[in-house]
C-alpha cells in the first residue's frame, strides 16, 4: 500500500520571492554610484526598499494562514467532556431521538480532549491507515463514494462554523494570473492545531476528503450509500474514517451492507427491517441521535482488537490505570442533500465505572441483570461478560 498522503505543510517554493527581494534591493543600491547626486542616490535606495517590500508581500501572501481560534472555539477547547448514560433512557427499537433534544442540538462535540483526539487520529492515519480508513471501489459505488465524501467534508466545515466558530477557517487564494490562470484555491486551516489542507476549485486535494474531515473532529465518520444491487434496498458502507472502533477495523466492513456489518450483533435480525426503512425515509434536516454502550478493559479509544495484552495494540494507552470503563458511542445520522448519502458520526466517550454517579448505579445494575435483551443496546453476551464485575465495582 502506498504511504498515506499528508496535508500540505512543506516549505513553499514562493519563499524564493524573499531572496529575490534582497537581491533586488542590493542591486538597486549598487547602481547608486558616487557620481550620482544625493537626490538620485535616495531614489535608488527607495526603489530597492519598495521592490523588497513588494516581493516580501508576495511571499507572505503565498503562505498558508496561521490563525488563532476566536473566543467560542477557545472556550469549547476548555470545556469538560460530557457524560452520557444511555442505560437510563432507553428508547424504542433503534433508540433514536431528534438531535435538537440532545446535548443542546450539538452534533460535533468539541471539548478539552479535542487536541489529544485529533492528534491521535493523525497518528493512526499515518501509521495504521489500512485499519482506520477505506473507500469502496466496487461496481456501482466507484465515484459515488468520493462525491459523497466531498459533501461530507463540506458539511463538517459548515457545521463547525455554526457550532464552534473560529475552529476552522477556509481561505481562498488566487493562483496564477490572466485568462489561463488556475483560479482560486481553497485552504482549510485548523486554528487550534495549525494544520492545513489545500483544496483546488474542483474539490481535489492531496488527501481524501473524509480523512480531512475526520482529522478536524473528535467523531469517527462513515458515509453510507444505497446498495447498487437489489434496487438499493439496503445501505452499504461506502467510505469510512474510523479511528476509535471497538474491536473491529474498516477493512472488514467497507463495501458491505448493514446486515453484514452488524452480523456480530445478536439482536440485529429483529430490527433489520426497521433500520432499512429508517435509512430509506430519512430526510435532509431530520437529524437523529442514538446511543450504544458497552464496557472495556482499557482506557484506549483505539481498540481494533480485544487487547488484553497491551503489546497487541499499535499505540500506548491514554495513561489511565487498567480497569473497567464504560464506553459510550453517541451516533449521529444525517442525510446529505446533494448526494443523498447518509453521514454516520460516532463520538466515543470513556468513563471509569467507579466514576458513574451514585443515583445511576442501581438502574445500570438492573440493566446488567436483565437478560431479556429488550431494554437497551447492550448485548446479552456483554452482560454475561461484564455484569457481575461491573456490579462488584459499583458495590451492588
């Protein structure tokens, strides 16, 4: 596999403009001979200075802008992460609720873990790309997945501009001159990290658009499209940038229908028809949120396998002691209006079991001891695996 492309961050060739400015200034000064009058020598000096400043301005204009987050973004980056306890408020077959009724209507949740999370994502995209990113290239999906990913990137940028103003900025720069010029190129700048990505007028970039989007949010991102087979009755995973999966990787899911993706979920056959109907009927602007939860042995967000031994994992733990954690996924479902793809967002939260508030412990214990499988998304297998240990940790 070819090495992963990286955002444009190499020295710009237009740095040569500054050198040319220095040379021009020196040349102008040398032209001022002793025979020239004081006034003429002054003109030569001013000419050199003007050339230097003009070329320096041209050089600075070619640099990617380095912005500072404005106040809303700075405040968001200091916010204590939210806690979610979906075992308290289970809802329906899929557990869906309108986004407007959850977390203040915020879809892309930015908090004090933002910088650590996006840096971990950059590391994974660079060092373990085949585990965390894939795009379907099968018949009927080739091309559509890329177009939908471009729309997903546009959606993320616009949504962050609304929910966290100042975190990202899009800067347009004119390239070339005259009738044959290349037009305007767009630069997406993350004001908190300093990273930036160049995108030309046709939406092309050195990096895949879904990877760019994923490197600027704490959520994992998946693009779902109707299956090209059987009249599109079931949605398939068309593109996925998933760094914080719970014991799976995207290579095993890409291009597969949802029934295959959820094969390990014992209760999925009972809800498959409702899930397919939901995806077919989801409308632009009708944004939904649902929750999953389970437990895990380690505090690492990136858990592609059941890593009882830390040597099995490509990255170190996050520093918390090895003990049981509540792992909650907040999942968003958004219809993209242009390509009609569904953008699936997954924000993962980790919390030590011992830190679960006292009033919520009894409802959790009741859920863990209920083996009917009808109340929440926690599987019977996970209840059997973790139930007694979690209850013991909670003193119940």
